């Protein structure tokens, strides 16, 4: 809590602990700026947060009881498929011959700390901007990652592995010999394009779709499916050049850390904003959670300099630059409303098994093509106990798409294809994993950039519906360069053993073991 001795003047105040805000806070603190980082919540992350199961229940209750406090989340629908209490029991998994636990709601409550459920689940491309930033800044030491082990698609009414590498392409039986050569030729040409060559090659396709281009190139419907839906992650209306760039991003990240292009953060995506917060704190950043702001004012002082003043719990805090999340920013400080965009439909499921059998615990990306022409593609992420996301015997599965109707209408038809959502006996034989719990909800898309009426107030966008963190990293760097022009964005932080202390520091006594050993023995 703030007291009378707490500083009131800072160079940078950051309000909100979302991904963009946290990166900016770390970057400013790293180069010596005096940073105060605040959040109105009692936890880090905002809409980027991860929750244990008890925390998630609290979040659900908060949204339902006080919609004005969580205006960005709506249409929230939770459902249990298991009993509140049940006799302890186990059934045998026919596939592995191992006992499988029969779960109850009480079991979820008892093991709530073993859950880490994301509100914004995202992956990192192995050669994407965030991985490069984590490595170059040395922030990677604060995080752990696991490789996504497989990429799946929905083809011919069944789940199918997507061949990612050259070896996968030639090993798969899902495409014929001629198709394999066509696929490799297309993927090799995409990887070989420079930015300039790509723009020249596709200049005549500006108003056409990737599907039209692939059809023009003579690819079979089978190959078009793999490239358009599974690799590019698009739908039938995906613009050609955008789709080709998505394909190249996928292909360029292959082979760095595993058999797929993707990494998943241990304990969930909500860990990543906290990694940047840790660096900010290491370099002197001050943190205050559960600290709502009541008012933001700007005033011009000597020599035309503009100072931002924040009122928080009757305390006035001054700064040269204010960095604030779009959900916290007063409307009068924004030069315009965020650009209209399609909201996001999301769902989270907890199941008692993986969506597709595997020898080892899988970490899965599934890209569903649209079930109807006017639908959007759906991204599915399945994570298991090895990621720190759930107790042993369970999987957490995320569904994300652009909103058409509402989250349940948009996503339930897809979920029913891969889950048994009938409830009832968990021991009954089924070829699909049983859904034990589900949550559908919509989120307002506030990812479009918003400018401020004041040069030294910087508004951070919210999370988008995309698979990765690229837009967040890009915006954070842009904001940092406005605050600190000419400064390096997140230079490498030293390891503790690399820190050299000044000569005037008082050192403790040296260890005298060798001298003591040489001393004359006492008589």
C-alpha cells in the first residue's frame, strides 16, 4: 500500500499489467527510467492472465455479478458435465491399460492449484519476434517452454496430422506421390521469396484470395486444404499475399526447437507478462497491484512541458509519460474510439483424455476449417499436465475464432465433433474424450491501435484473435520508441554473476580456510 513516504513523481507510470504494458514497463526500467507499474486488479495480466480453477471461478462470478467491471467480457456460459460429489473410483483406460480417475466437481475444487487456465492462450513461433526478444534481452531465463508436438486439421470428418517438415511430407499417407511433389514445390517457392520478390510475384493477386491462387497453380483440393487451413490458418476469404506471408512465417520457424514451428509457455501464456514485470522490478520498477485510478489529468508546466497526474485512492502521482491499457484509459484522453472490428468467441474445455491418441502426452495445435462458407476458421489448443495446466489425467482445450453470433453458437458445433459432451458415465466406452467442464464467452476486440489526444499518453491495445504475440511486441516497441527515442529496445540484461560492484561498496570478510589450514596447530 502507498503511504506518505511513497514517491509521487516518476518518469513513466504504466497502468495495467497486460502484455503490451508489461513489455513497455520492462523496456523503460531496463534503460534506467524511473517506472511505477500499477494495476486495478489484485493479480497480473488483465485479459492476458492465467487463473487457477478457484481464481477462474472468482472471475466468472465477477463477470456475471458486475458486468460493468468487466465490460470487455460478455455472453459467459459455464457448464458442468460431472456430479458435484461422487464415490472415489477408477476405470481402466482400454488404450493403455492404466486406471483412469472418475472426476467430480469436488475433485476439481480439491486440486484447483494444479490448474492454470488462460484467458488469452497463444503460441510463440520459434523464430518469431517474441522468441527473439526473449533471447536477446535475456528475459528467457524467467520462463520455460514446451514444444508443440503436433499440428492437426479436420479433413474428411476426421482429425488428420499436418505434415510440417520435408520428412513428414514424404512419410504421410494422406497425400499421393504426385501431390507430395506439388506440395514441396509450392512450400519451397514460398520460403525462397524475399519481401520484395513476394510483393512483385503477387502484385496481380491483390484483390484475390489465397484459395484462388492455389487453385490457379493447379493444386488439388487436398493440398489446398493443408496449405490454406492448416499452415496459413485462414479461411476461404484470406487475401492471397497475407496468406502467403502466414505460410512463410510457419515454414521459417520449423526445425529450431522441435518438429513443429511452435512453443507453449509452461503454466500458460499468462506467465509471459509476468516475465517482463520481473525484469522491470529487477531494474528498479515499483509495483502496486489492486490500485485503481480515479482520475487522469494533464497540465502544462514550465517551458511548455506536459505532465500527467493520476489520482489513485486520494494520492496524486505525477509522470512525464503515462502508458495505459485501453480498458483503463478515460475516453476523453483517446483521440478516437477503437476501430470497429469483429469481437472474439472463446471457449475452454476440461476433458478426461486427448483428442487423438498418442504414445506420449501431446501438446496440440488443431486448425479447424470453416464448417460453412460464412463461418470463420477455428483455432484449437490442447495442453496437458506436463505443461502445468491441469492435474494428471486431464487436458485443457481452448477454442478461439472471430465472433459471428455468440461464443456457444460459434464454437459448440466444432467441439461436438471431437468431444463426447453427453455427460453421464465417465467409464462408458467412447471414441472421444469426455468433456467434464466447459466455459463459453465473448471478448471485445480492442486490438486496433488507439491514439491519444496528448503526446505523452500512450494507449496499449488489448489482445487479438491471432495465434501469436507478434502484434503486442510490435506495439510495445513503437510506444517505447516514442518515450525513449534513440534508445535500444530491451538490451540484454546481465546474469547475476556478471554484475560488477563499484569499489566503494563494503565487502564482507573473505573466507579464510586456506590460511587457517596453514596455521600452527595448538598444543
